[in-house]
C-alpha cells in the first residue's frame, strides 16, 4: 500500500484516478482548488478512511509524506484555461515546480499529466513522441500549450539535476462521466446540446479531426506508467488512435441520442489544430497497454451519464 498524492484530484480525470488508486488498496490525498473541478466528483470517496481531500492551490508550495505523486492540477478545457491565461501558466509551471520539489524532498516518484497539445497544430501525423511539435508561442492556446511544455522541461531537468524519478504521459483528448456540463470540450458540448434539443455547435467546417480516449483506458495507462521501471521516464503518448472528424462525431451523437438538434457552424477558434492522432507504439511496447473502449461504447456511457445529470 502506497501513500499517493493526486493534484487536481477533484477534476474529471483526477476523480477517476483517485477511485482506481483506492480500489487498488492505496491511501490517497486529493489536492484541488476547485477551479475547474468539483467537490461532488469525489463526494462518494469522502467517507473512506484512506481518502483525504485537501483544498489548496498548487501555485503555493505543499508538503505531505508520500510515495507517489500524480500531477494533474491544471484546467484542461480551452474555455476554462483561456478564462484566466496567466493563472493557467502559473498553475502549470509553479505547480510543476512545487510538485517536483516535494518529490525531491521525499524521494517520491512523480508523474506529470502532459498533453498532446505539446504537438500544437502538428505537421507530423500521427504524432509520435520524437516529434517536437508546432506550437504558436503567443496565441490564445499558448498559456496551456507552453505551460505544459515548460512543465515537461522542468520534469526532465529535475531528473538530470536532482535524480528525481519522473514519468511523463502525453494525454490525447479524453472523455467520460464527470465531465462538467459547462466544460466546453466537444464531446460534452455535443452530448449536452443533443439531449437538450439545442443546436449542435460545429466550429469551422467540422473537418478537423480528433482521437477520443475513454477515461478508464487513460487511468489504466497512467497507473501502468507509474508502475514501470525507473529507467523509463517517457514521454509516452496515451490516447486512442481512432480518428474522427467533428462532423462524424456530431452525427454519431445525434443518432445515439435520437435528437433532432440542428448542426450550426461557428468560427473556428484561433490555432485550433487540424488533426490529432496518437502513435501509441511506445506505450504498447513499454507498458503493454492499449485502449479497450471504442468511441461507440464510450459515447453510450457518456450519454447515459449526462441524461441522468440533466434529468
Ligand atoms: P479538469 O479541469 O476536470 O481537472 C483539473 C483539476 O485541476 C480540476 O479539479 C481543477 O480544479 C484543478 N486545478 C486547476 N488549477 C489548480 C490549481 N492552481 N491548484 C489546484 N488545483 C487546480 O480537467 P481534466 O480533463 O480532468 O484534466 C486533468 C489533467 O489532465 C490536466 O492536467 C490536463 O491538462 C490533463 N489533460 C487532460 C486531457 C483531456 O482530454 N481531458 C488531455 C490532455 C491532458
Ligand atoms: N469543437 C466544436 N464544437 C464545440 C466544441 C469544440 O466543433 O462545441 C471542436 C474544436 O474546435 C476542436 C475539437 O472540437 O476542433 C476538439 O475541441 P476540444 O475543445 O474538445 O479539445 P481540443 O481542441 O483541446 O483538442
């Protein structure tokens, strides 16, 4: 049994990770400032003796005696991360430094939740970990993309300089129950709009692609990465290589919800990547991992979740 800190543990992914770590018999400290997460996401864990919820902002230092740290604190939806961009960069960068300092102090292993956004609007397709990316350093998405890139750089410098045992996973678009109704990302938007009979908002012409990973697959990959030998730090891609246009996604959601919502077209946000698909051969080789939940199955679960939430 390990003592594990999950920063951003009350968020969408964090709450599933906390649940999994508790089920594996570990003791979990969930640290969150509830900027984009919600106490409700972990309300069902509060009574468990091995679970502690701490309200704290990762830009201020924190101290716990732990064996492992999963660093997830950071808003992930463009709507949230662009609402206070300076805060987003501070969260990524100062949050990473504070988490790494704790790892250095305690000797804990530490995993960074990085992102496919480090590849920007990619010129290489599918994206493998050798690709250095194509990121606008001064655009609306930069607070998130560059913040996450700087965090990766800090992780590798703490390894080189101080011997901290680091793990970096690059997460591709992930979805599942407990995404917030107002999250703003595409799957929650389309499902909520379809269920409410509101117009489905396609940004641009809808031909841009994304690869969608169900949250349980991601959590399995993160746990395997944390459990891998110290010699393997990554970065490693975690995502589902199934690639869909936003129009294909909208059609799937409409047919699965039997909705009569109309598709409407809105301007494409600045620097919106045209395509995304992970090359997951490294994860397959080093972690013996590959996603198990196809989009059709995951969408059914998310639709059921939002149906109940909106009822
Ligand atoms: P989320 O917004 O639901 O979760 C982030 C959590 O971090 C929230 O609970 C939020 O309140 C908390 N947080 C934000 N700023 C904080 C701060 N300063 N101090 C303490 N807590 C803070 O988003 P998510 O989708 O669960 O993403 C979790 C992590 O995974 C993020 O680091 C994100 O960048 C990364 N990621 C997610 C995706 C995805 O598709 N969901 C893709 C790539 C990377
Ligand atoms: N998108 C869309 N309608 C929406 C929300 C998003 O067409 O209501 C598009 C968005 O422009 C992007 C894709 O869906 O091309 C994925 O967007 P999301 O915000 O989910 O993630 P990210 O762009 O960070 O991959």
